[in-house]
């Protein structure tokens, strides 16, 4: 199947087409996330509670390092940390619902791109990658040139970088204290 005619006159038409499709996919995914997550009141209240708890915890930690820590202060800090973890977990579960829809969109786009660029070299890497990276970058390509780059690898790199930066630009990046996710690290105090 032929490449879309959007950038066909350029030397790097396949690469530019992939970057453009990746950008469009990121915009569509963020629009879906906005519809299902970011505009709801429950998301806004969870985010504000995470922001408040992380600021409170930060001020408590700076105060406790300046003064000698008391037992009541450490108990209070533990309660704030627990509420922060619970709110972060709730936020992750809330985002998980729209993640299924976004994953479906990404699978459909990846399948379409896979059929369009099957067996085609879309870019040349300026280096010979490590063996494990070469298995990803050379996936589905014929030949032994290690600098050949397949659609899957370029699309993967573009999707990660564009979507992350788009989230930061639109202000949809997770709050500072919400880095735990669905499966947080175990608490060393309880062990």
C-alpha cells in the first residue's frame, strides 16, 4: 500500500508522515482524556486534595527538619502521607477508566500504520544500536543494516515524547505528589 501523499515530495516523507500522525494521535488521545477525566469535578477535587496534601507534607518536613521531631508530629506526617497515597491511588484508578479508550485508539492507529509501512525503512539511525534496541528498531524490516529504522520504533519514540510534552503544555501532567500510581512502592516504615 502506498504512503499517504501528505509529504510525498520531501526526502523524509515517511518519517514526517509518522511524526504528523503521532502528533494527531496525541491530540486525539488528550481530547479523549479531557472529555473523560480532566473536565470532571471529581478529578478536580482529587487533584486539589493531592496538591494540598503534598504542600502540607512538604511544609511539615521542612519544619520537622528545622526543629527536633516529636512523636505527635511524626504521627501527623504519617496521616498526611497516608491521605496523599490514598488520593493518588484514587486518581490513578480514575484515570485508568479512560486509559482503556485511549489504548483502543492507539491500537487501531498502530494497526493502520503497520499495514501502511509494512517492511519499509522509514528512517536511518545515526548509530548502530545495542542488540536489544536493534530488535525493536529493526522490527519487520528485511536486510542486515542496523541503522535502518522501522515504523514501530519511530512511532513509539514520537508517541512517548509528543504526548508527554503535550500533557505538560496543556497542564494535564499529574500533580507533584501523585507519582505513586496504581502500584506504589512499599512503605519502609511498615516493614
